[in-house]
């Protein structure tokens, strides 16, 4: 039996203060949540789900074994936008082949947010 994978659906970031994080993400992603019910706040970012969930163990180190990259048209401008809102640079913009450039920032709760400019990628 074949089990089709339908593609990525949701990226979740855990935070210790849901309301402060909601306010930050509204500014950072320039979008209002479409869903809010304890313990989850959901945003629709260009057809993809960005979720905030209450952190179980505040202060615990965040894992870096999975990276989620949000597509942008200009890496440098996106980096400055997030940093201007209180994020910190995690990885400086880097060409990873062809015209593809990646970078990452950390939100005020230590979550890593990847950014990618990839003119070669097209949605089906």
C-alpha cells in the first residue's frame, strides 16, 4: 500500500509567553492569527501553517536538528526586518549553490527561523 506524503503543513515554535510571542510574530510575519485556542496559536503564512505552542520546560535549550526555512525575496532585507524586531542573527546569509541563499535568525525565545531565497523552487 502506498502512503502519499502531501508536503509540509506546519512549523511550530515553542514559547514561554504566548501573548508576547503572538504580538512578536504578528509584526515579524505581518499576519494575524487565524486560530487561537489554548495551547495553540496558528498563522497562515502564504498557505503554510506557523504555529505557536506553550513551552513545556521554559529555559531548556532549543534543538537545532531540524531547520525550517521560510521563503523570502531578499535575504538581507528579511534579516534586517527580523533583527529590527528583536531577533538575533544565527547564521549570516550564505550562498549554498546557484542563486540559492540561506540565513537564520533566533526569535526572542531562542527558536531558530530559517530564511531562504531560492528562485529555482516552484510549488506544484
